[in-house]
């Protein structure tokens, strides 16, 4: 015997942590029956695509927190063409994930056609939908005519949608922004209409211009304007920071569904909480011990999925936010190297928070 323990499986980690994290012990599949519109209407809370964030561990946490479906990080169609293992890692769901929404980016319709064929073949029934990124503002991407640069070229964008729809085994959707530059005429409604005409089954709308990047306020009004322009469902995104925001976007705009992005930082329960608000039920409280248990669970999932543990550093900042001495704990997280270091950190915070409660009670 080597004495080295095999890391637990993701199923095992999720199942054994469920009581302490308050998250579901298993990931439920996205509904398979009915049109995409019907399925989104029935389960409207989605985990948004986030490059560098929404890896398998992150998606599992979100789905155990109530997300109906989670998107991959954006995946380059050129990367899929060259077949790199790192690119495929972004696409293929990890074991307890029954299905996934895969987001592709690129600029060539023929490359998209090939990528869709490859993804459909490889994922089969695990593929819930394919989304085309027409929203990414990063210059490295837009310089090549990809991401939000497609907002300036609706004909190319429509050709991409047609090429994807022709090969796809699942609905094809697009994700767009209001416009390319602040001060430009808002293109989103007419652009969305053109994508619908090309075969898009839904349009996700981020209410910022690309030049705003992720700053400034998202304009939820554009969600209504797009919803009025198209007959396919609109998925709203932007400034959904809390469960209340998610419920409000669904109630107050024309969005059929909502994608939560930064609002999930340290808060995988946001989906379930929003569902409860919508159903008029009482919300659960997520106390310090639950948040620490979720952080530990998340770190163990990173290990079990073979992800780079450097990602746990940002997670530490998010899960520990607002706790007493958070800055000091975050500094300690920067020194962590392995899973055991992170789990000891969690134990230390648990101990400290007990004495903190005692001090509070005593004074
Ligand atoms: C770190 C980060 C990475 C992102 N990566 C992607 C991506 O790969 N594809 C995409 O369509 N949007 C991406 N987005 C945008 C989000 O999906 C979302 O639309 C946007 O952040 C607005 O929502 P928010 O204001 O609630 O965060 C990313 C956002 C962040 C913060």
C-alpha cells in the first residue's frame, strides 16, 4: 500500500457535504421534454458562461445550488479544430454533470460548422444547447472579428448561426450586448431579430455595451426591447447580484430566463433562493458555517476534477467576504498550496468564528 489516499469522487464530495453546505447532493438534468422556450419558462435560472471561472467544479456547485443548467467557459472553434486536450477539457462535462450548455466563439462560419459537429458527436445526450458568443469585449478576441465584434457584422453573424443550426443536434442560441460602443445606436433588437431569422432558438442579452466591459450599470430596458423584437425567448444578464435581483429581472423585464454571473461568487445558493422568492416561500439563510462548508466542498471538487488549485484563491476571497478578519484569511489563502492547506484554513476560520461568536455573546 502506498498510503496515498485517492481523492474522493465528485459524487461522493457533493453527497457527503450536502447537509453542511445546504446544497443538493446530486445534479439534476436540464429538462429534455418540450421546446427550449417551455423548458426555460419552467426552469429559468441559469449559471452564466464565465471564462476562467465556470469550470466543472463551479458548474456543479451552481447546479447543486439550484441552477437549471450551467454554461461552459467560452471555447474557441479554432481550438476545437486543432483538437487540443485543454480546449476539450472546457467542453466535456465532468462525471456528476448530466448535461451542459457549450459556448463557442470564433468568426468563421465553416469553423463553427465543424466545431458543432465535433461537439455534438462527442457529447451526444450530454449536450443541452450550443450558445454562440457575440458579446465578449476583450480586444484579443474582438481584434479577430470574434465575440462582440460580430455585432458590427450581422451578415457574418447570421451565416454563423445558419452554419451551426444546420449541423446541431440541440438548440443554438446567441449571446449579445446592447451595442459595440457606448454612444452607438443600440443594435441589440434588430441584431437579435436577424439572429432569430437565421435560426437562433433564444437570445441572451447583456445590457452593457462592449466598451463598458463589465463596469457601469447594465440597462435592463434593452432586455424588453429585444423581447419585443423577437418571438424566441430572451435570457437576461447583467447586474444580477442577489437572488432578489434575479427574481426582479424575471418579474419586471421581458426575460424568460436569467443568467447569473458575478452574483454567484461565493453564493452558489443564489438560484435556489431566487426560486423561493419567485414561489413566495421563505428564503434560507446561509450562515458562516454553511459558507465555509461550501468553500471546502468547492475546493475538494477542484481537486477531484483535476482543475488548477490556483482557482481556489479567488474562491477564498469570495466565500470569506464579510467574515471577521476576512483580509487576514485571504492573505493566508494566498500561501495555500494544496487542498489540505485550504481545508486547514477552513478549519482555522471555523474555530476562530466560534470564539468570535463567544466574544459577541460575552460582550
Ligand atoms: C470573469 C468573467 C468571465 C466571463 N466570461 C464570459 C464568457 O466566457 N462568455 C460570455 O458570454 N460571457 C462571459 N462573461 C459575462 C457574463 O456571462 C455576464 O453576462 C456578465 O458578467 C454580466 O453579468 P453580471 O453583471 O451579473 O456579472 C464573463 C464575465 C466575467 C465577470
